[in-house]
């Protein structure tokens, strides 16, 4: 009888531990989609950072974040390759997200964004991106926007509850739009992405925009096993479009293409474990509050974080934030690609 009770207790402890062992994101996706992931083109790991902890000034904040992440990677024996200074430097843009006044596009799973790149302080080009996401029925991602020839499927991995990781798929299409004639009504947007006119919404409705001024830096690469080339690292600071000089959110992300999703376990595991450890160990130090709510999405935080930003009205001819003098290191060199040109 004692032996039976002991064995039962051991089995109960083992099964309880197994039940709480969360599957890694790529394992979750493979279980949901045992055959469909061959068309997933890339994965991106994302972590949002609090400017109150890293620094409100984007130039100093990005430097602080990069130094902390590099130190963490070294401790975890993950190799980073830092880019030397070049003309690529920082990139500047506005990212404006559009929806109906009642949020109908979001309710239907669509994210509509116009990104305008700035060169030497002036708008130089604009692109419209339309994404589809469905967390309740993720299989719908594969059949969404079927008539859009250039649409692609990507996976996003970000923070979840209990310092675990969340994963979701999105399908997106990107097209160039004219700077001098940005779309305003749903019908205007539908001229670029016809899928939008099939949603049963009033085509004459004017979409409202809310957005951010982005300062982006690509400081280097992460070496992941199984990849013939390193994974690119990106960091971004978002500021209010209307005159804001302080960041309201940062992110750190890295990504890699998935040419053979089902046979990349070593790559997936290394990437996921690094991001999960970083989240677990650095969230209290630099993480954005409620990181598990935002799931690594700056756009979600922008729309639902209670920021009370002004609605977007029009592009500025000149944004002087692009001309801020680059910071120099003690030896006189320019800090990690910090070139505003």
C-alpha cells in the first residue's frame, strides 16, 4: 500500500511538472499547422522597453539599451556582431495607423499603416502596409488576401504572461503610395489594396490616423546556429509626431528568414530561449509595463496604451529632429552608426 502511494505521488509530481512545461513558440505553431508553415517567410522576436527606465532622449536611450543587451548576450554566450560606423546610420520615418472612427478594421483583423521615410529632414517616400491577424482562428491567415500576389506570411514572437513567449502569424502586403496624394477614404485605400473594399464597410468613410515619429537603428547582427548568415538586429524609438522630443516606447527585435520552417529547430530554439531569458531577466530593469499585454507590438501599445496622442493630419515638409548632431564617444568616434544624414 505504501509503495502504491509513493508511486502515485511520484507520478503526480511528474505529470504536474510536465503539464506546466510550456511549449516553445515554434512548437505551438507546428502543432497548430503541421503542414502550412512552409509559406512562412520570416520570424521576428520583439521586446518593448520603457523610456522611463532606458532614457527619454532617443539617442541616449538607444545607446543604453544596446549596451545592456550586448552585455546580456555575452553572459548567455550569444555572439553579436556590431556594425562599424557607416552612412546607413539612423533612419527616420513616420508610421501612421488608420482605422474607421469605430475601429471597424481592427475588429475585422486588419492593420492599415502608412510609413513615410524622411531623408535630410524631408519626406522622401511613402508605403502602405495592410496586415491581417486572427488570434481566434489563426488558420484564416493563410487564405486572407488571396488576390494580393505580393502578400507574405510572417511569424511574430513576443512577451506573454509568466515571462513566457507568445506567437502569432500575420499576412501582409506592401505597396508604394504617392507622397502628394496620400489616401484618405476607405475607397482611396482600396485602390491600392482591393481586399479592403470586400469587408462590407462604407467606402466613403474617412479613415482616422494616429501614429509615431520613428528613429530606427540597426546596430548589428546575432549569430544563430543553422543560418548561413547572421540575423539582423533592429531597435526603434517612437516619439509623438507633433513636436515630441521624448520617446514614449522603444523596442529591441531581431529576425531571420524561414526557408524551411519544419527543419530549423536548432535555430528556432536558440532564438526563442534567448528572447525568453532576456524577457524574464530584463523586464523589471527596462521592460515596458504590462509587456505581456502588448505582446511585443508597438502598434498595439500605440492604439491601446492610453497615450492620448493627437490624430495625424498631414506630413510635415521638414522635421528638424533629423538634424540632431550625432553623439560622439570619448575617443571622438560617432556612436554606433549614429549618423543623421
